[in-house]
C-alpha cells in the first residue's frame, strides 16, 4: 500500500505541475515529450531511487528485518525525491 500511495502522489503532482507545458508540447505534435514529462520520467526516477534506497538499506542492515519492496516506508523518501525532480525540471527551458 505504501508503494501505491507514494507512486500515486508522485504521478498526480507531476501531472498537476506539468499540465500547461504538456498541453503546449502536445499541440506542437510532441506527444512523447508531454507523456514523458508527466508520467514516464517521474515514474522512472521514483523506481530508480526506491530500488537504490531499498537494496542499499538491505545491504547495510543485514540482520534487522526489512519489509518487502512494496511495503517499505522508503517509498515516501523516493516519492519526495521524484517530486523534487519534477519541481526542478519546471525551471528548465524546453
């Protein structure tokens, strides 16, 4: 449930913040850029950061039990980093 909630918040934030630039890009015929900025980019960053954090934590904390990949609360940290990436990408001129 943690993974679904964090990913949903990340996608909703990315869509809400990129809706204007995606509308301009799609009207120019650049559908790939619009979908990439709104959905694929934040999802890839989210899963990349979450995978690094999860397996890094498992490597460091060998004997302590860590919840499964989708039930770990590290999802929220990954969501925060992905949302910061979306906010940072808003300032980049396209």
